[in-house]
C-alpha cells in the first residue's frame, strides 16, 4: 500500500509539474536602437510556459522566446524559477555578428511580468550598434482550470 501511494504521489507530481501554462499578458514595451527610432507601445502578449521554455506565441512582437536549458556552445540559459516566480535568462551567441542577452521574470502570485533584451551588433568583434527591448505589465491565466499560475 505504501509503495502504491508513493508511486501515485510521484506520478501526479510529475504530471502537474509538466503541465503547460498559457498566459495572456498586457505589456508596455519600449524599444530603442542605434539604427531605428525609439518606440513605446502597449501589446497583448500570449505566452506558453512549460518545463523547457517560455514561448512568445505572438508574431510581430519585439519579444523573443526564452529557453530554460542550455544548448552549448551557442546558447547559455539560466533558470532561477521557483514556486513563486518564473525567472529565466538567456545569452545567445549563435549568430557571428550579434550577441543577444534576454531575461523574463513572472511573479506567479501577482502575474506581474518584466522582460529585457539587449542585442549587440558586432563587426570584427567590435560593437557597432545595439538595440534594447524593455517590457513590463501583468498576466492572467488563459485556462483557469490549471491549479498553479
């Protein structure tokens, strides 16, 4: 009986932890670049969060998806998430002419979200330009039957 209960507990814990959570976030996003005019806009952003990544489902937004695991040698991922927040940062050097650092934090209790990404444009390993995206706002669960935010 104890083995049965332990197995059942582990199985339900795994299933609950592996669940995908979808969020709809209203965000104020600022963009600046050495090449383009700066802009600030308000956007509805759809996110899917699972054990491997935080995916931005909108096309056309200036936000990019983040991965919760590293894929050496080009992508370094840090996942500082816990039961109270999702907190993921990436450094992507997959393109020889650019380096992208991005991070996202979502408070799992309040739904507050912040996003930041900086792209450095390189030529012969010298920085010739950059762009920066900052965003903040609040999120709501799309599927309210999920127990955890």
